[in-house]
């Protein structure tokens, strides 16, 4: 079993009975949330070695992802090789790191779990699998649950499930809760990341309520998007989800992780999200067991920025190994 | 282990200082000391004196700047005067070009100005860079537009002349922009006195004026202290004073300018409520509090410094707030990741410390996070007081520091009551997800600016300014432009009044009586009442013959009338349509008695019958005009930011005092009280002291016209005696005075007590019969105050 790595190994979120009063009491003021996230990048800044360190941390939180129709075992093998060795040795040395950093996980489709597990053997890097009819999540529930069990059987340590957006849009919290609960059971020891599909939920109020229900149903992580919606991870959506995590933590004492996914491509984006995590949830949430970034091209930009930090010269992607 | 490994363990932010080399070099070029900027040149102070300006974050001296004397002010006013005609004579488009160039150059010098502002004032560079400077540029852009539109949008109005402007230290360049931009747009020239602690960006702005080729003398800047400001206020060559600062100094300026005819705008202190209802987005409201009271170290006139939380969520909200306070970073304001910078000056820090100590002594619970403060410089941690009661010193006193005081409330009514329990009325923030509740609160709270689910939102297109002792006048938007304009038409002095006595002893001759003897009374609270004094004075016709008696009202009658007016609050909240109906009915009933009133006017004044008929007919037209306006003089939606509705709502003052002239005693009375009540005010009017009997006839018309009791109160007697009581009355929000020059000065001076809004005639005549001079926008604009309500929206 590949446990999530990082400084904070914590008990999983066991969930709690659905508390509809708490879900319905959620209030979100969209324009105030947007003001907060619009000004946050201007309120905090990391420079020089602090910036380099924060980018290393961002790298360690990446779920290096390939979720394409043309994925093959060969393609997955190449991605896993990058996951094992995300940063060139001279940059690792230049940063003064004792050991090379590694990414948080590799994230693939269920049929690619087996090749990924094989490729990552001995690395300690967990394999995450999307499941439950990703990305729409509208296949029959037994099939969705079966898909989870297959992925776990093949060695996935983390399952990124998609919720049924219809249950949110229709405010059918009980059905949503029951489904996620069943998925959590199907996961067994594998950690469950609940993808809310925030771009489909449209309103921040929906996002906040869906976040609460997913955590009550036992999600280990809540995740913004599949990467396939029109709008994926945004700072306002993330802020609302982080506040929900804080609310849940204050009510239950259980830590739930957060994973923005889709659209985070620049190193600067990763810093903004780390700042948001630190400001809203604090130091504990700056580790890969409570924070992941779902991304495929972000790593390349982080490599370039770190190379610039080490050499003082602006870098070219062609000098970094392809993921 | 390397440093990066250590940082990976702590995940601290690390330092992120803004570079200062360019500003430091500029200050170095002026090591010999900065001069005043007068007539387009930098000129040495007449007295040769300079004083030190320091960086509050380090205590280091930044510069020596000129100490302005009365001679310097005089020189600057002369330069402004000689430039004013030429500046005003340019086309609006031409002035717009200069304002546009200033906006552009502020943007080009954005980082220089931001760094300089932070070094001078101590505010975080983030705020100087992301808030102050963009708003400065925005203000000049916006007013470049007003310059181009002036003749179209403000027909009949022109520049006031030379404006003296005194600005505070909390937003040095932004307050300069708020003052200079509209003044220049309207064709005025200015003499600006920056705050003693923070003159540096104003001096840099002088350089921008030169850089854009602004004509010499249009902007003059004299640095100095309070004495320099006092010299500016006192200078006879100034046509208008605009002041932003403390209420205490604002009062002194009101007194000093009383009767001089100088137009005055005061933007003063506040103790603004920040109201959190139990259905608010509490996390967002916490961030709102951060931006309300820990913005600019709380040194903000409109800071949300009184937190009112609904009791059921108070403990939860306080817990969230305390957690948030722990993540605020206090320190070097040049650091890009600092939330709270330095307090501007030692005296200000000492005041904050003293007030916090007083709060502790009074037993309130004081919470401060364990935030590390820098070892040197003027810093103070974010502070929250809970267990504050309205009776606590800290609930009433403006602290002007990062100190929040919190109280709880149970119901929306109680929230309003607590919010309005203050001498101030600058701003308010209201947090609830219920728009019905928000707008109801916004309507009922006495404040010039109301932010719904937000705080400290500013834009050049919106008006900013206070109710009550937070001052008067607006900055920004259409209402702000009016402050820098005056009617172009010149006005003549009133005809000299012949002496009159208020003899309360038996008259030497008999009043001709056709029927029974008539007793004119005062009209208070809808009832005819005898004067408190028990005295009546005899009125005479132009030939000196007795006409009858009128009650000799005194201060107690004014007191009673004000109380009656306060009880008639319903008039201010009914629909304009309801008021219109009453006013039309008033016209109807006066119309029915036209001939009687005309005859009475002729008998009282000795004027020709045709003139009396014209006076009555015009009075009728006037009532109809304001009846028509009652449901049409509405507000605006300002074009501020995207996805914001910014409502500019004209609101009645509440209770107004009106001192009427002797000229056209019926028409002037109607011309003054009807616009006031049409917009929802309740008035205490003193009719013509010489011809009060037309007013005492008029109350019979009021009585038959469904004018609710207390909406119009008439107290006859000696105008200036009664005017003084009205002007001094703290529960009268505005006072119109149409009488002598001396009386005008007295009213303006006496109004300083509660800083009521005054409109006086300085003894100048008005053509009451004329449509242009006797009615219209000028009267309506003076009968209301504009409340700007910001409603951001989006889901």
C-alpha cells in the first residue's frame, strides 16, 4: 500500500452523518469572495530562496496527470519516469536539496493504473486513478462502484471520483451523500478525492454546499474539477472550498485535503494557490498529504523557474525532460 | 542543511522588500530642502524656515520641507488669483487635456509615487500601489471628463474662483487628487496645503504639474503645519475652503469662515458601524473587517471601527476574527507581504495607546494577537475590544488606529439604533445575504456612504462625504463637482431694512377691527399655540400704524417646535407621491383664498395690489412646481465599477430650520418651506419678522390641507434671536437663513456646534418672483443630502 507521503501523516476523515442544517446554512457572498481572491496575490509575495523553496513544495504537491483518450502504457511509462525524476540533478544540487523531490502522485485513467503501478514500483509515489465514469459521472452507480474496485485492485492508492452534479443542481443532498459514502466504501484503504466539477455547479453557494456534503460522506480530499469543464480551478472556487474545509475541521477535528485541478499551468499560479492554502488553512495544509495540484504542464514551468533561480539565466523547456 | 531545506520546513514567507533606490536618489537631490510650489516655480519659504519630515517606519529623516508662513500663503493666493481667469477661460476640452495628462503621468510615475508615499506615510506598499495610486489616476481621468462636459452638464454654473485646500496625512496623494481634480475641472485654481507629516507626494505632484506643462499658478502647493492652514483659511482672497481632517479642526474652520462667503466643504471624522447579521457570509465579513479597520492602520476616516454583530453569531464571529487577526502581518511597510504598516507619527501612536489603555481601564476585553512587532518604528498591533457598550468611551471616540470595538445586537431595529448612536455619520457596512434587510438598513442608517457586503469601496464617479458631524459636501461624482461650482449670475445686496422694534407693551393706537379681535399664534406640532414667553409684539404698516400682534417666540418655542418636527418622522419616509398629493391640495386650498391673501399682503406691506396678486399667484405656481418635483427629484445610479450598483439617493436632512426674509413675505416663505418639505424634511420656520401675519394666516391653509402635524412649524418673532437658537440646536440638521449679512455670519458660526449644513444669503437679495432665481435645482439640492449606497452583485 502506497501511503500518501509528506510531513503530516494523519488519520483519514471518517465522515459524519449528513447534517442538512449545516449544509443549508452555508452562505457565500460571491462578490466578496472575488474581492478577496483578486487582492490576495498582491497581499503576499515570496521572493528569492523563499520562492525557490515554495516552488519545490508546489512540485511535491503535483498529481502529475495524463487523462487523454490516446493514453497508452508507453505514454504512462514516460510520465512515471518524469514523476520519479522531476528535476534535473544539477538543479537539485543547486538548490541544496539532500534528496531529489518527487511529485505527489501520478494520476491516470483506470485502465492505465496497472502500467503506472509497474512503472513507479519502489518509488513510493502513489498512483491515483480517476473513476466513476469520469468526467461526467453519469454511468449507472453499480458500474461506477465497480470501476473504483477495479482500479483499487490494480493498485491505485487514491481514487479521484466525480460527483453527480445533478444532485447538487437539484439540491438533493441525501442522494449525493449516499453515493459518495458508497464510493468511499468501495475505495477501501485507497483515499477518496471527490471532484465537485465546480464549473458545472456554477454558483459558489453550490460549491460550498457540495464541499460540505462530500466531507460529511468521508472524502479525504475535495477537488475542484475534472479539467474537462469549461471553467476549471479558479481562486474564488478554491477559497470557498478551503473555507468549507476549515469549517468542517473546526466542527469535527478531521483534516480534509484540497486539490485544485485544471488550468494551473504557471509557476506563479502554484504560488498563488500555496498562499491561499497558507492564509486560509495554515501551515499544515502545505504538504502533499493535504494539498495536491492536478496538472500536466505546470511541472515544466516550475522546472524553468527553478533553473533560473540556480543559474540566473532564463531557461528553455527543451533542456528539461518531457513528462 | 541548506536554506531552502529550512524554508521547506517552516514555509515562511520571507522578506519581499520594495526597492527604494530611485526615491532615495530623488530625496538626495533635494538635500538642501524642498521649497513651496507657487506660480509654477519652486520658491523658498519667505521666513526661510524648514522642518523635518520623517519615515514613521524607521524614524529616519526623509527631507527638510518649507514652513509656510502667511506671506507664503499670500503669495500663493495671488499666483492662483492671477491664473484663475485664464484657466477658467480655456475651453472645457482644453482643461480636460491637462487633467488627462496628469492622470497619465501619475500612471507613468506610479511606482515612484507609491514608494514615496509609503516612506512618508508608513502605509503598506501594497495599499499605496494597488489602492491609492490607481484611485489617484482614476480621479484625474474622471474629472478630465467633467472638464469637457462642464458647460453641457452644469449650465448656469461656473467656477468658484481660488480654492484653498487642506488635506490630511492618511491618504496624502489621493486626498490631493480628490481636491485638485474637481477644482481644476471646474475652472478653479488652487492653493493646496498638504499635511505636515506627509507633504512628499504633493511635492512630487508639483513636479508632475510642471512635467505636463500645467499653466503657472493653476496649482500652488504650500507646505507647513496647522498655522499655515489657518493662514490659508483666513486669507481674504480665497473663495472656497475644502478641508479633510478632524472634526475639531473642521469646527474651527467653520467658525473662522463664518460670514465670509467662502464656500466650505468639510470631510471629517467618523466612527462607522460595520454590521454583521446572522445570515451573512461570515468568512467574507471577517475579510471585510480586515479591510475596514486594518486598512491603512485604521487611520481612515470611514474605517468600520464599530463592529455590530447579531448576538446569535457573535461568539462564532469573534472566534473567526481572532483567528484571522493572528495571520495579519505587521511590519516594514515597504515589504510587499505586510498588512499593517507604521502609524504616521509618535503623537498618533501615543493617542492610540492611551485610548486602548482607557478601554482596558473601563473593563472591556482587549484582544491582540501574538504578532511580532518590529523593534523600531511606530507600530501597533491589530486590536479587538469586545464587551463594549454604547456608554463606553471607545464606542463613541474616534481612535484613528487599528482598534476595533465590538458590540452585539438582537434585531434589525436595534442594529439601526446602535449604528445611529453616534455624533458622526460618514459610512456604514452592512453584511447579510438578505437584500431586503440590507437595503432597509441602508435607508435607515445616517451615513453618507453605505457599503453592502463590502467596505471601503471608492470610485471617482461616486460621491463621498458625511452626514452629521462627519461634515458636509461631497467629493467625487456629479455631487462632488457641484462643490466647485457656483451660479454665474451676480447677486445684489438686499435693500437696507428700516429699523423695527419688537415692542411687547400695549400699542399706542388701535388696530382697526371689522369683526372680532384676532390672535395670531405660533403653529407648532399642528396646533396653534401661544408663545412660551406670554409676550406678543405689535406690527405696523409702512406708515407706522398698528396692524395687530404676533407672538414673540423665544428659544423654548424653538425647542418645542423642533421636538414636534422630530415626532413627524413619518413624513420623511412616505412615498414622494403622498407628499405630492398633500402639496397639490395645499395649492388648491391657497388658490381658493387667493384674493383674501393678496388683500392681506397689501394691507400688511403697503405694496400695490397688482404686486400682491402676482406674489400669491407665484406662490401657487411654486407649490405646484414642488408638488410636481416631490416624486421626480430622484437619485442616480453612478457608473462606478463593473457589477456594482452604486445608488446616489437624495435623502431629507430630517429637521431643518428656515429663517425667512421680509421680502415677499408669503412668496419667500412658500419658496423656502415647500422645497424642503417636498423632499421629506420637516421644518421649523421663522416667517418674516416684519410681516408674520401672512404666515399666521397661512397656517390655516396648512391645517386644511392634510399637512401632517409637525411637518411645518411656524415660530414668529425676532428673526436673528430665533435663528441663533436654531443654528445652535444640535437636533436640527440643516439651516437656511435668508436675512442680513450679520445674521448669515452668526448662523454659520453658531452652526459649528453640530456642523449642521447651512445655506445663507449673506444679506444678498433674491428675486423671489423669478422662476430662475426663486425656485428649482438650487433649492432642491440644498434640501437634501446624497447618500451613496454600494451594492456589489453576482452569484
